[in-house]
C-alpha cells in the first residue's frame, strides 16, 4: 500500500484493544515528543493531561503509515487540540518548541533523574526537588532517609538504567524455572511484559508462574526466593503476599492480589547466551545515552561514596525482575494483565466496562448483568467473552 491515507480507510478505534499496534512505529518523531509531554504531566501530577498525551501518542503508534501532513489525521480519534498543535509544529519546523524547552527545564530533568531510581515515585522526587536536591550525588550526600528499596535502587543504579536484553531475560527465565522446578517440577514459568510483546529490550523481566493443580502454588514464592537467596542470586527482594494489603497503595487501576515479588536479581554474565550482553538494538539504548548526557549515569568511578565504587569489571549485572504467582484458574487473566502494554490493559478494562458491563482484572472477568464470573483458559477466550477480535501480544504495543 502507499504511504498515503485515504478516506476509504477503516476507521481507527479510540480503544487500544481494538487496534493492532506493532513495534514498527512509523511516527516516532511525534510519539517521542508526546511521550515527553505525557511524562511532564505525570511529574505535575496531572493525570488527565498525562492520559491525553499518552492516548495521542498511542494512536499514532498504531497507524500503518507515516503522518506527513495534517490531512492524514482526518477522522483519527483521541487527538486533542494540544496534541494536534504539537504534531503541526513538528511537521512544519521539525521539532516542537514546548518540548525543546521542557527537556532543558531543570525540574523536568531532575524529576526524570530521581524517578529513574528504583523505588522513587513522582511524589518523592518532587519532594527532593523542592528541598533543593538536583543530582544523585547531592542525594547521596544529603542526610535524607531512604527506604530499603531506594537504597538498593541507588546502589545498583548504574546497572538498572542499562536496558535488559532478550538474552538476559531468557537466561533469568531459565534460572528461575530451574529454581521453581526444585519445589514444583510441573510448574510453568512464563516470560510476560514487554518481552512477550516482542520487545528486544526492557526495563525489567516479568515472569508469571502457575501450576495445573490449583493450590500447589501456595508457598512456592517464599521457597523459590529463599533458595535463590542462598545461591547468592538476590540483591534485593520485596515479597507481597495476598495476605498483606500493600497493593492498595499502588496504581489502583493495575492492582492485583497475587503473591508477587519485586526483586533485584544478580545475573552472572557467563550465564547469558553469547553475543549481545552489552548491546541493545532499539530506542531504549537511546534513552540510556540521553540519561548519561543528562548526568543520570556516568558517576561511578569518580565517586568516593561507600556504595559507589567503580563496578565496571564485575562479572555480574543487577537486573530488575517481577515474579508473580497465579492460581491456574486465573492464569489466562493474569497472563493478559501482565503482558501489557499498560495503555492496552487500561483500554481493555475501559472497553469491558462501557460496552459489555463487565469488570476485567488480572484475576477475572465479572459480568455485571448476569452477576457471574466468566471462566477462561486462554487469552483468546477472554477476547471472545468481550466480543473483541483476538489481538496477539506482538500487536499490543499500544
Ligand atoms: P512493566 O514491566 O512495568 O512494563 P513492560 O514490561 O510493558 O515494559 P518494560 O520493558 O519497561 O518493562 O509492566 C508489565 C505489565 O505488568 C503491565 O501491563 C502492567 C502489569 N503490572 C500489573 O498488572 N501489576 C503491577 O503491580 C505491575 C508493576 C505491573
Ligand atoms: Mn516489564
Ligand atoms: Mn514489570
Ligand atoms: Mn556517591
């Protein structure tokens, strides 16, 4: 097909779960700018604005053509006046003044820097900014009380900002599988998150664990973590049981009650299959370069601080891993929920509510009219319950 768009084209849905969004984004120029505006809205705790820019960016990612003139946007939903102005400016000048100004903005830069630390959210980053802190060095030198999570985040910062490669993710999946099989030989360990959507690099490794005989998975997470800790594989861990209520405070629209563990894994480099340990092929490596230019990284080696010794020659890499354990009857829902993208999940839930009067979560689908839960053994069945065409993981990169 040609690069041009015509009025005969099928309409684009405002719901990400009715669009096919691959990693082949033809509109990077625009989506990169919109992403920065979305991020800044998040830093200003303006959720509505954040969502508006995120939606605009997402819809451009789904287009099978590159936008070259404003007419190409005829009939495309989810584009507000502000987003259109940004696109127009980029079409005319090659960049957007507002965005260019923002990336030079001290508050934006500082909040981006601080929130890139594991365990630091917008509220904390903003507090530190208002207290006059600007760099990681100043943060470390200050007497500010850090949580255990933030301490670990700072200690392994240099490693954690380097994107995780597919080869590393695969090694960790195998290592975790081996650990899991010590306790439950028939358990399944599935790679989810961005890697399941086909990304070649990511910020962490998301693993979903289940077992066919429901109930057998109980207590598994503690056993596995304890065993891996004894093996020296765990740099930091934070286990959440279904018993405690921690999830209530985290992102309400994403919360679930599964037993899970956010951890920092110590991956021996010789455990990774050949070639691409220090390379990453896509845009994420740009983010790291950008991060380094902004002074986010590059501080190791020059730092006298205790935890900041130069670590360039070490034979391991710290990697963020999310482990989630789902009972078998909820597995399909957990898999769908943990595969993402976040916007895709958000729109699945929004679609279910508005068009089907159903409540979708990572545990279940509840039909509010029939007053019953709808069972599903596969993701395909969940899409069918919702009356949606099945979208494979590779096309959920909304
Ligand atoms: P992420 O790992 O945050 O994102 P990602 O894997 O898509 O991208 P990246 O490469 O940056 O890692 O989340 C993966 C999915 O997990 C996402 O769809 C939301 C879901 N999720 C939950 O359902 N509950 C949670 O508590 C968290 C942290 C994530
Ligand atoms: Mn992930
Ligand atoms: Mn994750
Ligand atoms: Mn230091």
